[in-house]
C-alpha cells in the first residue's frame, strides 16, 4: 500500500473516482476537500487496504461534518 501511495497510484485512482463521489453526494460543492477524502477512501478500500482506508474515512467524515449547517442535537449522556 505504501508503495502504491508513493508511486501515485492512489491519487490516480482517487482522481478517477471523484466523478462517482460527486454524483453520490450532490450536496458537496465541487472541489471541496470532502470529495477528495472520499475518493481517497474509496481508492484505498478498492485496493484492499482496510487499515489505510480507516483514517481516510475519518477525514472524509470530518470534512463532511464541516459542511453540515443543521447540526443535530447530540446526546450528552452516555
């Protein structure tokens, strides 16, 4: 996975997957970091690297949360 990342394979796959991510998430503005993070996550998952995909998925969720204008009331008790 590290070799594929350093060779630029993951970025190439992520660039190829961005149109798919744009269609799946039309509410995300074009060029937003969330699309890139989602595409990188899909590419890492597609290459079978679940451990590398986890931090990318967390980053994608964080970027998507930054777009959330109607924040749900979060539970304070656990």
